[in-house]
């Protein structure tokens, strides 16, 4: 076989669900081994479609095992639990380019194309099914969305990739394919999303809740066009070869692409269907005053006003099993937040912790001797820090988690160990503080794939880059209000009165980092902004806390350096595909 799909012709298997989803994901059939049987039956046809949804949340850490493509531990958000250099995250962050570096990106390439092929099989056969004409129209749009979603994944991993249209290739097919240019890929994905949006429902209820909606299609378009306008892709590719440059980015920068991205986000905003989940009054473990409850709680519900696309989970503690410390029943705690991540959260006044310092006249400023009080409530909803409250099954009540040196179970350990945190922090985001693994509530949740806060941040960034900084700041105010920050007398939530475009850009980039933390955005944002030099060769740090009597002392700890050269802006095309098909140009540096 001489084309790039040599690994994709294994028998298509859509696995039977291993746990009950209590919705349309309950049944995922293996009847796809025989398309005549599958598409002769309406239930089997819908089960095949449900199978296309399975990998929408492919890069989130859910239960076991350790998800190596969970990307926060590749950048400055988190540090992976396992210190051995053979682990993929250590290969990535040390820049050793061991075999698993290449094999992992090959695995991602194959996964995305496998799902694209599965989508094409569905589209080629669904008209043979006994579904009604109206339902056929809708489910075709769902399958085309899944296909576009994974083309978008391929594009952000590798740059321009082969577009195969509606073709379903078999092992007997031979041929070669060129990589489509970056522009052709963006145009294809955008046109597909435009075409299917009218055929998708605005919302679903009952067992159909969680299906792809019109908002999901328009939200994905917003994401794709924001990427296309960004520095890496908007005339910023990293090759001196003109032919390769067209595959990596638009060869020439065009500032009007920011306006296209702004308008794409505005379309979603103008639908009138979505809003931030605002509640700054309901008491929770992170705020006795209720500040930030809306942010904390949005991740603990399956249906809310903020989710454009969610991957539904059955009631349980799947996220908790992946991240909680041992005192709360955790056995995995695969990712530790870094000090760099923690430091991005402003004070409750909205100011940076480097400038908004506690004083007699500013009692709610940052206090380096008590660094976790008077902070943005999103910090308490995102990170478990020393004395942060979480359900304790022994007492059946909220109790503090201790991460200081020598603390039982959860205290910070040597960097070479894997028995507890090495940064002084554990992930809290998307976890119910009344749901320790060993007791407390089950959680009825969905994993956020696209949510409205991302759309607002897309809009703010595009508006600022298009020259409308006041519009961008007004949009950020919505997010900071929901976070529970103090508005102050000027209503700016700690932001400057008249920021320059550069100042606003820094605010927006920081706001994305904290609002979208551990939602699989940070790696891709750093790449599209071309901010690799901010990480390369730099130590990521943790906080080593010593308990002295009833007081604590705080000392920064160097954890591990990060490697992030230009070669990381594009990942390698699988070597076999490049060897077998000389028309496939390899990405720079490989």
C-alpha cells in the first residue's frame, strides 16, 4: 500500500460502551463489521453514529489510565506525575526526540483519520437506512461535524493535511495524496461547518441531549478562524521552503483575518442561546460569600447555558479518580499544577500578584505570607493548595488538604518521587468538592469541549487584534464578573482604564490561561501565539511549604525545565507515510 492510509484499513470497530451513559451514547455497535447489516436497521445506524462521538474528549484525563496526550503537562500548566524520562511528557519537555515522541504523534494522526474514515462510511451508507428523511438530514450533519472536528485537530497538530472528501479507501486502493495547503484546509473546514449548521438542531432534550448542535458547529468555526488569524498561521510559518510554507500557514499575513474571527464568534454570541453560568451568591468551599460559584459549578452539570459541545459522562467520579490526592481517595493524581499556573490568577481585586500588593490601604492585595487568600475565586475552583477545603470521607465534611513538607499522604515529595505532588498542588477543576472518591456525591457531568467562555475570549482576542480594544475589554468584564472579582468603582475588575493593544493582548492571553486551564487549550495557544521562547530552557516551579508551629513558610522550588524550540510549532508527519508517499512533505525540523 503506497498511500498515507496504510494504517487505516484495519477492520473498523466501534467498541461497545464499557459503562452506561444514560443517553444516546448507551449503545455503540460492532455491527459496522458488516455495513449491509448495520444500515438496514435504524437502531444500528444510530449506534454507529454514536460511535463517532467516542473520541471527542480524546485528550482529557478521565479515570485510568494516564492519558499521555493530556496536554497540560507538556507546557506551563502542569507537571506529569511520573518522573522517568521514558514517559511521553518527559520526552516532550526535555526535547530528547525519543521514539515515543514520533510514535505518539503517529497514534494521533491515525486516530483522527480513522474517525474521518468512519464518518465517511456513515455518510456513504446512511441513505440506505430506514431513518426518516428529516433524521437522515440531521445525522449527516452530525457526522460531517465529527469529520470537520478531527480535520481541525489534524490541522492544529500538523498544518495542512490531505483532505480526502467523502472517499472511503480500502486496502486494494493505491494512490498518493498531496497535503492540502493550510488555506485550503481552513476553507474546507469552515465551508463544511457553514453548510451543516442549518441542518443541526438548536438544542436537544431527554436522551438526545449532548448531540451536536448548531452552536457547536458555529463554535468550532470560531475556534478554527481564530487559529487561522493567529501569528503562527497568519504569515508566520517556520519554513524557508515556499512550498512547505503554504502547508504550514498562509504565506502572507492579512490583518483582516482577525475581523473574520471576530465575526465568527459574534455569530455565536448573537444566537441568544448561550450565556455564562453566573452565580456569586451560593456558598461553596472556595468562598463563604459564594464568589465564583457559577464558574465552579458549570463543570458539575450535564446541561447548562454555557456548553456548546459537551461529552456526556455517566454519574460517577471519573475526573476525581484521575486527579485527586490520596487523602481524598485518589490513587492517580496524574497532573500537578505549577506555580506558573497559580501565579496567573489575579487578586480578588483583579490585579496581578506582582503589582496589587497587600498594604494598610489595600487589605485585599496579594500577601506572600498567605498567598491563597484574597485571590481570584477561580483559583480555588481550579487548584487544590495547602489548606484548601475538600470533602473528607473520615469526617463526612469539608476539611483542609495539607501539602506542606511532611504532611501525611498529600505533602510535597522529592522531585524524583511519584507518591504525591512535587509542585505543592493538585488539580481541583471539574471536581465536586463534596465527592471524594471514597465517599460523598456522585457527579452528573459533561466534559466541556466547546463552551461559551471560550467564544467570548475568542471574540475579545479578535476584537483587540482588529483594532477595537475597548470592545475586547468590555467582553473580558463579563468573564471577570462571573469569576467573582471585585468590580471596583470604575467597573473594570482590576483592568487598566485605557490599555494599549499590547497591554490588552497580555490581559487576554492571561485570562485564557486561567479561565480555560486544564481544558486542553494552553499548548495550542502557546503554539499559535508563537510563545515558545517563554518556556524554552526555563524552570517550572512549585511551592515548597514548611510548617513551623502553627505558621507556614513558602519557598519556591525548581521542578523541571521545559524545551520548546520552533520545531514544536508543528508535529511530525508519520515517517512511514512520508517514506511511502514522496508527495507528502515532512514538517520542518524532522
